[in-house]
């Protein structure tokens, strides 16, 4: 017998009982949406047998990683359906957009709504058959032969670059694939999804966190979609569409070319944004910059200020942090802790009064927040601006009009910054934007705050909750969006992140996260950083930045 602790309760099971069988015995409330388990900090399929005493936590569609398991299992069903319906066609799983995943199907004729209806019908047919999804560890040469036979040649190219002898794969009804993540054990778990036609491709919709029993209606986000399209064009300009092509450029010693083109594209985009602001400076004096954690907002804001100075403007910066209410007035979250990310943590009235006075040419004393005392202080910091001076405000609430309710809309220029990665491992494996930002943050927290990776990973769910509440709902309010991702950055971050992730032990809660991140970082060849300029956004994370 083995003793298994679940949510504080202990149960005895026969040694070798699988997680699926435990679910049937325990009958948890969320049984219908469980997709995986965590055994002693290790992520496991539901087919995993329990052989020793352990702690077990179930993952549901309502958890971030449970949700990823659900949608990546849907990817496998999608691949299997297309493999049968359109032999020789190439499916590309591109990027997240709004509440779904954008995909394209490359075949001898454009995708039609009828094609998509056939794919959806076939997927439901596979799901209703409740077919097994079987994980296997096979010799890498055998996997390459299978992928070649199935036409997955981009996967073969990547495997040729990896120094491995075996490769984990999942098999569904004779089709093999790998999604760098765990899968559900059978197709019957995947009853909720929808396909939404969106030329030239389609959106795969699935239940979201917070509403795991229902597939949402697709919400258009045209500005975000255009940024992803722009990044795809940048990939074409640079000649890098996936990791194997990036590895090839690194192996060929073309790193300098890669860096120079990537950085020039960033600089051109920032200059274009500065030109838009300059063209409307008579009205749009307040420049508001927001974006999720580790997007490179600080470096972006300083590079934007330089471009504005090139245009003859003299921008000044104001930090919303200096307008925090005193500690005892800070709102509390649902757990009774201070919620410093709530917009009510800012003295909105004083902040707006000062902005209006500045726009009117008045002299204002800007407060300084003393974080040790938890109170605003007066330190004689005065500011007065002239008509040609824009004010740059960077903060998580900048795109939320509740931050600046008294400022007329015509006076605001809003910028959304995020690292919207679209460099995929292969056609079926996208690198989530969230993972790129997490790796950036792990490296920066260690470099500048001496935080171990386990601590950063432990804080990350709270960071994500704050982003989903305070940033993402307002991103389409932006006048422009800036994609801070650099196509080469994970090849550089690899050497910093890997030892930090390797240091996380099995006893730490971040262990399964570390294993997952290490799993896809191993696909990148390390890249030297000598050619990366000190003004690069990447320097904000790896050090030696020209900005402070």
C-alpha cells in the first residue's frame, strides 16, 4: 500500500494505482476538468502509477499549466485530423491571440469554411471515440524516421541539431508528435473546443481559466494581431522562422548580422513611434506606457525619450510609484494582504491634479515615496514644463483610463509594450510569450536582486494574476503597440537561465516548472553576446545596459 496526501487528506491505495484510478476513487469536485497531476513537485500524466508515499495535487483546466495541457492535447487531435483529411498539408500553430490560438493550414488551395468544418467534424469524431494518447520514449533515429514519413521535416531538422539519443513522443491513432508538454491520457477528455474561421487561417478556441466548462466566443484584437503579423515579417527579413534556422545562423557564425538587423528593426519602430508623438505634440503631451512584467518597458521608455530628443522635444518622466497612498491606506487583496498593484494604491486625485497643472505650465512639487517608511515625502523636487515637453508615464495602469480620468483623451498617447515571441520550435510548437518573459525575469532577478530562480517562479502566478486583472484587459486601448521580443534572445538567455533552473531541487515547488523550461531551452544553441549593443532591451536583463 502507498499513502497519498491530497489537499491535506491522506488516502491509502494499492501500489501502482494510476492517477486516473485515484480520481475515480476520491471523486474530487472538479473531477471533470482534471487533466494531470503533480506528484512531489513533478508534473505527471494521469496514466502515471503511484509507487511510493507522496503528495499529490491535481491540475485542472482552471490552472495555467492544466490549461496548457488541455490545449496542447487538442493540438495533437488537430494534427491527427488534418493528417487524414489533407495528406501533405502543413499545419502551423502560430501564436495566441485574444482567447484562442491562431493557426494556418498550408495546402494546394486556400483554406475555406467548408475545409474547417470538415476538420472540426473529424476532431469531434476522434474525441467521441475516446482514443488513447500514449506517451513513449523512442530512439531519436526512430523518431526522425517517423517524422520524415509523416512530413514533419522541420522537426527532423531540429532533432538533427540536438545531442540526444532518445526522444519523448505521444501517439494518437498512428500519428506521432511531441509538444514539449504532458498530454491527457485519452481524447475523451477534450470535449470542449471550437474552430473559428479567420482568413487566411483559423482560431482554435478552448475553455479559459475562470470558466473551464465553456468555450468562449472569439474576441477580435486587431492591434495585437497586427503586431504578431509584423513580427512574422521581421522573421522573414532576418531569415529566421523557427529555432532550427536560428541555430543554423549561430553555427554559421552569422550572429553579428542577426543582432544588427534585429536591433535596427527595434530602433526603427521606436523612431516611428517618436515621429507619431512629435506630429501630434500640440495635443498629445501625456505619453502612457504599460505592459506586463519583463517586457523591457524601462529600456523602451528611455530609448523613446532619446528619439523624441532627436525630434527636438525634451521629454520628462514621472513615476506613478511616487504617488502611492500611505501604507495604511493601501487596499487589501482577497487574502488580507496589501495589494500594491490595485489602481486604488495610487492617489489618483493628486496625480491628476499635478498632471493638469503641469500641462498648464504651472510649477509642481512632485512627491517622493519612501518605501521603507511606506509614506510619501516632500523633498523639494519641483517640476515645470514648457509647451514642447511631453510627459512620459510608465506603469501597469497606464492604459487604464481610471489612472488619468481628468486628462482629456486628446492629450494622451498610449503605448503597449510586450515581448510577443513568435519564434516557434517547429510548426506545431510555439514558445508562449509568458515563458519568454518568465525566463527574462529569472535572469534579471538573479542578476540584480540575487533572487534564486525558485523564488521568481513562486512569485510568478501572482504576477500573472495582476497582469490579467490590470494590464491585458486594456491592451487594445493603446494607440500603438511595441513588440520588445528579440528573435535571438533565448539563445543568449540560455547560458544564464540553465544553471539557475538546474539548481532547483526536487523538494522545491518550482521543480516541474524548471524541468519544463529546461526542456525547450535545450533546443537552442548558445549564442555569444559580444555583438549585443548596450542600448538593447536584452541588456535590461543580462546586464551592462547603457540605461539605469
